C-alpha cells in the first residue's frame, strides 16, 4: 500500500507481518504506536468498552477500505484496531 501519508511493506505471503512507514495516522490522526488487524472489530470494541477504556478515534470506515478505532493501552501507547472492509 502506498498513499501520500503511508507506505506499507509486506512479504507476499498471506499472514506476513507488515511494516508501515507513516507521516500521520490517516484522516488527520496521530501516527499509532502499533496497528492490530482483527477479524471482528465490533467484538474488539465491545471488549474495549467493557474494560472502560477511552476510544480516542472512531470507530469509523476510512476511504482506504479500513474500519478502525484508536485506543490507548495501559502504558499510554496509541493502538489502531482495524479490519479491512
């Protein structure tokens, strides 16, 4: 993936780790410390809310076909939780 604000490097295998290099988080957001892709964003959101963590962004569907939200982990790191649509 190569957009104006992010380039993602990945091996051509299905479950390969990806390395994004970003100047922003997309849609004017901060660059997250880590991104985690899941199968069920609604379940992740339910669990985050059950833990009473604050969702800092989203959930939203982005123009690049990703649905996501941001939350901070207990150490304050910004985590981008996402699914591809």
